[in-house]
């Protein structure tokens, strides 16, 4: 006799929500530890790096769940989360350089690419949502014959 145990799989939306929450928590903890060893010097880039995964990742996913709008496709999710990761890493790198007492013009690349990826993901979501609505409204109605 055997028993089969089925593991409950998380919905992709819940999985992304948890990933973004853990990313935010990691950034808070990383920033706090880094600030402890920075000899009283702090950086806003390091302090607020958690905001990107929280505001750009968790908040939209919660709004999608509450408003019951369509869940983004894989391309859109990939672009959004690549942008979120780029902005978060850029913020951490900029913050570390500020704490160290220097700057680097190459950190601007993080902000530009991160912003472009987030904008591309948002535009892709809007386009797919409108296309989905159009397909629903253009579908032929059933003809009633009496």
C-alpha cells in the first residue's frame, strides 16, 4: 500500500510576491548591517534600496490580486523583475560607493537600464491587457434564433 502526498504548489503570483518580500527584507537587513560597519557614515541609496522591490514588485502584485485584473505574462514579469533587480543593485552599489566616500559615473547605467526595463515591462502589460480586452469584446456573440 502506498500513499501519495501531493505537494501544494504556489501560484506564480504568490511566489513572486514572496520573492519580492524577501528581496525587500534582505535589502533592509543588508543595509542595516552595512550601516553598522560604516563608522557612522550612511547613504540614502543603501537605506532605501528595499523600496524598489517593495513598491515596484509587491505593490503591483497586491493591486492585481485586489482589483482582479489579468496577471501579467512571462515576458512582462521578466522585464519588470529584471528592472527591479537592476534598480535595487544600482541603489546598493551607489550606496556602498557613497559610504566609501567616492562616486562613479558608471552607476548611472543602473538607473537608466533599470528604468527602461521597468518601463518596457509596464508598457508590455498595458498592451497585453488592452489586447486581451479587445479580444473579449470582439469575440462574436452567439446569434439567437427564435
